[in-house]
C-alpha cells in the first residue's frame, strides 16, 4: 500500500492479460493505467496544498475523515478512497492457475456463513444490490466477526472502523467492455480470480489487529 504523499500508482502484480478469460486485458489496462492513475493524480493535487496531511497514509486519511479540512474532505474521501479501494481490488486477484487455499479464512467463512457456496451466494446478493456505483466487501468488524458490507462510490469500509479482507469493484467500468451491463456475470468471473492467499493474509492481519 502507498505510504504517503506523493502517492504512486503501484504496478499490477501480474500482466494485464493474466486474468483472462475472466477479466479482459483491455479492461485491466484502462482500469489501472487510466482510471486508477487519475485518482492518484487527483489526490496528490489536493494534498499538494495541505502539507499537514502529506505525511499521512491512505489508511490514516480515510480512518478519521472528520478531522480532514472541510473544504476538501469529500474530495479526499473520493480520491484517497479511489486509490485505496482499487489497490485492494487489484492486489486481491490472481491468475486462477496459481491460486492457493486460505488456511485461516476458509474455516472462518464456514463458521460465519455455513458453507463456501452460501458465502458466494450472500456476497453476490450484496454486490448485485448496489444501486449505481460502489463496492462489496468482506470485512472484519469491531467484534472480530466476518461480515459482508457495501459502500457507495469510492467510500471505504475503513472509514467505518471495519478491516478489509477482500472487495469487488462494482462500478460498470470494471466489467462493461466484457460483460456490458451484466453485473451478475462479472461477479461470477471475479470469483474465479479472487486471490484467497491475499485475502487470507489480510484476514489474519485483521484478526491480529483486533486481539
């Protein structure tokens, strides 16, 4: 994750075509190199005028939004959220041929959702219910429990005190070139490329932070 201003658009951890046939090459290129780059540039432009914020990480900016200057608060939420959310999304996927199992997260999913299939069904229901643009997230709440939440636009769960395990970008730009307006098909595609290893590491970090 980016440490502080000036933020950079971190390179993808895989080639643009690595997620084919589920996430197409052109979408990955445009999503990362154009859209994500815009959020990075916008955020740096805002923070260039606020030296008191330049040593803060994305997490620090988003975890205490009420402390941000009122005149740029929403712009920072939008753009820092765009950088943070996309980073979780991009780094939370992998080539399906190299995925590994989640040794700690899988039992937790079974505990809270019953079966992996029930978790998939519940997660898909939440992702489909988003009106307009937003994200669906698997998070750990303040009690250490796994739950599914959604956020609109580029809002982030960490602004609500939640710890992110995994998330799917449900803006149409994430899937329109391949799936047009068929979000359900895109969600199914995403399930094929989720990095359970990355999600497992994030889940363990969330649990450790709560203990």
